[in-house]
């Protein structure tokens, strides 16, 4: 059996590490570390994009990688760190489900997404198609993290991690989306973060805390 | 040209109002920009009627029979809401609920929101559609939290997170469509997300991928439509934001989200040649109708009450589009129009009523008729219209939908009828004492300006009695475009 | 079964018996260096064993025969395990009798007897240690099995020597799945051999100890056997790790005696490195509370399963 070419091996390693990072984010309770993990995830995504760009020679992927680097590795983590310092949120509260339970659900999610990706990957013509399952898993794990977290900041980190997963998925299935769309998505993410920054200060001003417990008074029926 | 004017005006408006939003005349400027947008929309409509579908700017923008009337509707309701918000926000400012910086934010974001909705409606690029939908959420989040009360912050947070998650699902769905299209349209990547190109080759797209894509798209955009069980954000956002925003959220944003779903449905149905998208839409629609009508009973806040009514009507529209076919599509399009007009009219009236009473609680608002006959009648007539009483337009569209359902999906008819009856009893029972009840409060010296309310209701009444032939032709073209099983 | 195979087999078992205490001594020495303490000699465990063997062994009054036989059984299973792990060569006649899964069973047998013996006398500490040991084992075994499965799926066999041989034959490549399981395996190794962060081999603090609690009633030659068995266990685990993740340099049947001569120094080198790494991990990590140990092992299990899933997905 011939081993894969080196760049694909590296890409697979990247994908596996992304998956591992998703699990670490699921388990991590220090918000500062969570942001660092997010930055690391962004860096891996950037590296993977460069690998694919080198392989396929598509210029827009370099741009996409640069965008990822600027936004997700440097920009947003810095912004989030600053917010954390200014708002003084360092720890997340106990998660809604206990960690082992979360991990177990996480494993089931991985199995599910790998199953989901199988028929899709069979249709794809890209050399990177085998990592599609990991991309879906990253998306769904981020989703799980959003559900189980209580602090607004952790939810936001999970949300961004979901965005990372989406980008990785786009890359494994189709070598990325058209440039217009990627730029638009990046712009939206940036604006979302700015809106959030404003929002956090409003929440903090009102409640003196970023715990989402305070945001549970509106009920479906009164 | 008209398109540039249409999209450029609100963007320019957002910039100008960001600079001068706190100015004394900012509200008038807001109206002016909205009026220009409406004029551009009318010009565009005339052009489309005269020359058929327009495809401009490297095929990135498409105006056809389906979206042109939505563009006009959006611009129109945008204009009337701007008219309504001028006195409304002034009174809010007098009451000290919003300061100058927040008014600036409000006006600027109002224009930006209009712009994002118009982009979402006119774009031919599914990716751009997504971007615009997300931008529409973002521009309204800070509007929902305008009052900075704990409840409004909670509503804003829910809105942001739920719609953010939903819209991420939609992005994945869009990605899957691109993935399927790339295999057919080639790896050039430029055309593979353009709706017109996709529509041309929809028969060749991989059905397995598209059905998965549709699940994600329906869940994603469905969250924005407010389909149950993804509707949690909707009542909160409507109840806690300023009333003009509730009006545009209910009247316009939900329409745009449905538009996105239907555009995707056309593609998926063409590829699948199966009833899966129809069934999913009918299922989500029915669940929304039933759940919303049940929740209507338990509401104590007048704006939440009508927010749930919006969920109910979105359910009806989704169900109708799900059934498909020329008649059901026609009825759904008509229903989109009349619901949008009626619901924004109701929110205008409710806004005034709540402002006068100083509360949004139904129990504390009584005797509107004595307090101010125009508000009272506006609310009463609006409620009767939205409940589907003849001769209003909502009756016509609901009647059409029900008769079609009886023919095509007989099992669903009793469910729909029952839900409508429950909703009728709930809303009527709550609105009636508000309007006719006794009150000790004195009659207000000045009747509020309710021109937009009665203008909207007049149009709805007109549509109930007589649909002008060119409008009917329009709907018919759009209905044919949407197709169905 | 060639004479060379038999030589390899014999040499390997003898090697394990002889080197195991030295390996333990080496880890302790490294740890002392890293912690800026005066380091004990590498030979310290031998001296301990000799002292214990000379001493008279004392039995509790109510000790049953199980208590007396257990050290021999535990020691015996560890020697048997050493015989089927390809530490020096892959041509092992004994390995035909047992594959990787049987090896896990063998290790479990040792654990069962150790725990039974600990409970036999009926002291509180013994029972406490036995219960904690069973908890750790219950969680560590699935992770260990998962690790073996991944290696087995890559090389399409469950026999350890064949896995080692197959992995050496492969062209060098990145195996994300093996990397995951290597981390999982290291965690299992730490837990199973009573190392920090799960247990601390150097203290006798009743609140935290697991392994030492079970040996409290033993003395003399029984204790010597138990400690020797513990050293063998660590040595065995290290060798399983080498076979799965660092198989290069293990002698093949085809290489003849020269291969064996080459394998011995390589094994020493690997052991030296592994011991250093182990000491480093122990130095930088803090002891977990006993009730956090399940989380630690659950993580190991998670990693191993992830490795398996990644292998299935990426098919490397």
C-alpha cells in the first residue's frame, strides 16, 4: 500500500487535530484557554488552506488563508482577550451536562457526522474529500458546545468554532466557496463580533455579570 | 440603474444618518430616504413589467416576477414604517426612553436593515443571499436592545444566538448546493452559486446532496422565518424592541426569510423530483400554525400576542408553498402581501395604544375606543383583518389556501381550520375588551396620526375585494416560477 | 520454531526480569534529577529486592492461602506477559499462544488476584486500595483495548509481533490515528502503573494511595515478588508502547543473530528515553484527586476512540 503524498498526510493530520481541538473546547472551562484554542483552530485552518492552495494552485485560497490568519488567528482572539480582560470573565460556570456526558454525546456526534459524510465524500472529486466528515463533526461539536455552555463568552467562542468548521467543510468538499461569498462571510463574522462587543457591555451594564442565567426570564408562556 | 438607486439609497441613508442621526430633522431624513427607495422600487417594477426579468451586474442580481413584488412591498412598508416611526420615536425620546446617540443608531440601522433586505431579495447569488440574511440579523440585534432593559437584552441575545446558529446551518446548506453544482457547472466556481444557472441545470444536480442541503437550508432560514420549534427568538424580539422594528421584523424580515426558503425549494424540487421538500415544508408549517395558535391563549403582552400570530401566519404561508401548484403558490404570495400589510398596521396601532397606556400588558390596556377612537378602530379592524374575516384580503388568501388543501392534502384541512378557529377565539377574546372595555382615563386631546394604519388596511381591504389584473398576472407568473409537485 | 527463535524468547524473558527493576530505578533517578534532589542509584530497586528476599515474611493470622499464592500468580502472569510482547525480536514462539487481546486479559488476571489478596486480610486500607484499583482498571482496560484495536486495524492482525513487524514494513507516514492512541496509551500507562497524576508511588498517604494500599500487609519475599511484578508491569507497558508506536529496531527472524545483537542496545536506548519522558510527565503534572481519576481515564478512552474513528474515516 502506497502512503498518501506528504501534503495530504499533513492535511489529514491537521483535520485530526481540528477534531481534537473541538473536543478540548468542549472540555475546557477557562474562557481564556478557550479563546487560545480558538486561535489555534484558526491557525490550523489557515495552514490547511495554504496546503490545499499549494496543491491546487487556486489563488483565491491564498486570499482566504490570509483572511483566516488576519481575522481568526489574530484579530478576533485579540478582541476577545481584550473583552475578557475588560469584563473580567475568566471561568465558565459548571456546564449544563457533566463533562463525561458531554464527551460521550460528542463521540456519538462524531460517529454520526462521519456516517453523514460518507455518501457526500464519495461524490466529491477533491483530493481532500476524506476530511469532510471531520468538518461536519467540528460544526456539530461546536453546536453541542453552544448548548452546554452558560457564559455568553463561551457561546460566542463556540459560534466562531462553528464558523471555522464551515470553512473547513467548504474547503474539503469544493476547495472553498467563491471569493465573493467568502469575503461576505468574513465581513459578517467581523461585524457580528463588533455587535457582540457592544452587546457584552450592555449585558454587563445591566446585570453586572455575563452569566446567561440572568437571561432566562422571558418564557414562552407567562 | 434603478437597481443601483434602489440598493444605493438605503446604504447612503445609513451612512448619512450615522453622521446626522441625532439631528432634529433626522426622522424626516429617514422618511426621505425611504421614499426615494420606494420610488426606485416602483421604477424598477415598471421596468420589469415592461421588459420581463432583469439580470444585471455580472448576473449577480436578478429581478423576476417572484421578487419584484416583494421588493415593492418591502420598500412600501419601509416607507410607511418610517412615517409611523417619526412621531412614535419622538414621543419615546420625550419620555426619555431613548437618547440622541440611540436615535442615531436607530435611524442608521433602520436604513441598513432595509438595504440588507433588498439585497437579499434581489441577489441572484445564493452565497450573497446568505450574507445579506446574516447582515439583516446583525443590523437589527442592536435595535432590539435599543431600550437596554434586562428583558430587551435577553431578547437581543436570544435573537443573535438562535439566528446565528440557524444561519450557520443555512451556510452549510448553501455549501452543499455549491458542492453539487460544481460537479455540473464546472470548477470555475463563479457561476456555480448563481440561481439562474442552478435553475437551468437543476435536473442534473445530485439528489442525495440536495436533499441534505435542503434540510439544512430549511432549518437555517426556517429559524429566521420563525417556524416552530425554532421560533423562540421571535416573540421576545418583537415584544422588547421598539414598535417600528416589530413592524418591519414581522412584516418584512419574515417574508424575506420565506423568500429564501422558496428560492432554495425551487432548485431542490427540480433536482429531487420527489415530494420531500414539500412534505418538510408542510410539516413545519402545520406544526407552527398549531403551536402558535395554542400559545396565543397564554399571552399577556399585546406585542407578544401578535408576534405569535406572525408565527401562525408564517406557518400558513410555508404550508401553502409546501403544497405547491399554481393556486396554492398564488394564495401564498397573496397571503405574504396581505399579512405583511396587516401585521405592520396592527403593530402601528398597538404601538400607539401601548405608548398611551404606558404598558404592553393586555390587562392594563382598556377602553381604547374612549381613549382615542382612531387607535381603537385601527386595532379592531386590523385584528379582524388578520383573523381572516371577509372582506379583507387575508380572508381571500386563507380561503384559497384552505380550498386547495381540501383538494390536495385533505388530511391537513381540519387541523388548519381548528388552529385558525383557536387563534380567532384567542385574539378576538383579548383584543375586544382592550378596544371596547371601560376606562377611567380621559380622552386624549389630539388624535394620533394613523395614516399608515388606515392606508395599509385600505389596501388589504381592496385586495380582498378585487385583485388588480396586473397584480394577479404577476402573482400567477411567480406562482408558475415556483411550481410544485 | 528455529533455535534462534527460542534463544530470542529466552533472552527476552531474562532481559525483562533483569532490566525491569533497573528501568524503575532509572525513572526514579530521572525524577530526582528533575526535581533537584540527590538521585538514588539506578540499582536501588535491586538492593530493595535483595533486602526483602533475605527478610522473613510475616503473614496475618487470618490470611488464607490465596494471600500466600497471589504474589506468585501475579509475578507469573507478568513474566508470561513479558514473553509475548515483542521487546527484542518478533519471532516469538510464545506469541503464537496469545495475541494482544489475550495480553490484556493476562494483565487483568494479575489485577484480579492482586485485589483479591488485598481484601483477603480484611483491613480497611487493603479493601480501599482494591476498590480504587478495580475502578482504575475498569476504565483503563477499554482504552487499552481501543488502542490495540487501532493498531490491529492498521496492520490487519491482533498478534503483537505481527503488528510490530507490519508497522516497521510501512513507509514512514503521518498516522493521526496512531498519534491519538499513543497519547491515550501513555495516559493508560500512567494510570495502570500507579504513577502521578493518578497515584503516587512515593507516598503512603492513605487518602490518595491506590497501589501501595494493597501491598501494606505483605512482607519479605512476598513483598519482593509483588514489587518485582510491579516493576515488570511498567517494563511490559513500556514495551507494548514500543511495539505499537516505535517498532523500529525490533529484531526479525530474517535478520538472524545480528538483528538480536542490534535490538538489545536499541531497546536500552528506547527504555532510557521512555524513562526520561515518563519522569518528565510525572514532574510537570500534579496529582489528581482520586475522584478525578475517572475523568482522566475517560479522556484516554475518548482519545483512543477518536483515533479509531479517525482511522476509519481517513483510512490510513
